[in-house]
C-alpha cells in the first residue's frame, strides 16, 4: 500500500507492480473517506499532500 501525491502516483504504481506482479487499485483520497482508517497527510515520497492510495 502506498499513499502518495499526484507527482509520485506513477512511481507508486510501478513499485506495486514490481512487488505484487499485478495491477493495483488507485483510490483518490480527495473523494473517498474511510470509517476506521485515517490516511497519512503527507506523501511517503516527499512532503507534498497525499492524494492517492495505491493498493
């Protein structure tokens, strides 16, 4: 699972495919809320706002 900004979404997809050998689902965190999980505020690759969940 990767939580990344717009600039790093392609990198996260590539890393997911390398690790799991299948295509991930990409969730736009701006339009999706979770009941039991609060996503990180910052991208895990930089300090920009996290926007996408790649799982």
